């Protein structure tokens, strides 16, 4: 006759897990409190975009002062370029840093165009050699200078209206 080895073992009874108070970060937090950071994270970019849209409308209107002109730099160059104005007295002033494929508008105030017989607008690639230049141009108050930086820097163009 076979021997029953399990006869001495008491039957298995499942016990309930002990009740331990939850001390996690969401234990006492209401759903409304959980949604506040999410709502702030989603609404912050929308608010910033609307503020940026309102602020950029001023730049498109043209010169702010009657003594100033506007420079519009559009870059088709593969990398970012720094844009400078070189006055006829040799003073070089950095106007902007332009990342490719966008138009950037800069106001040329009376301190830049006033009293100068001619100026040169130059674009210098940040991570490359070479320079794009307008050559000597005469800019009067109220003018708009459109400077296009070409992929081949020597082929860059300027148009004054």
C-alpha cells in the first residue's frame, strides 16, 4: 500500500495581505491636484507662442524711428551666420545672428546709418570660412535693405527699396 507523505502537512490557507497604509506621493492627492501641473505644462507653450506672436508684429511694420532704416536678412546658407554692419570709418557692429532658412528684420538706427557716406553689410558663417558682403551701399532713412545670403557666399545679393 502506498504511503501518503502529505498527510502530515496542514492544508494551505490563503491569508490576506497585511493592511499597510499607503504613503506614496499619490496617496492623499486629489485628481484636481494631479491635473494642475499637467495643465500648466500644456498651457505654458501656448501662452508663450501668443506672446511671441504679439511681439513680432512690431518688427514687420518697418522703421520705428523716422531716422532709421530696416534690414531684412534672409539666409539660404547651410549654417548659421553672424550679420555685421561695417561703417566707412572701419567700425564693425554685430547686428544679428541668423540661422538658415528664415528672414530676420533688424532696425538700422541713426547711430548706424547717420553720418556715414556708405556702409557694408557682411554675413560671416559661424562654423565655416568665407564672407558674404553687400559691397559699399548708401542707406537713407526710410529705406529697406534686403540682403540674401546665398549657399555660395560670393553669390549673395542686396536690394534697396
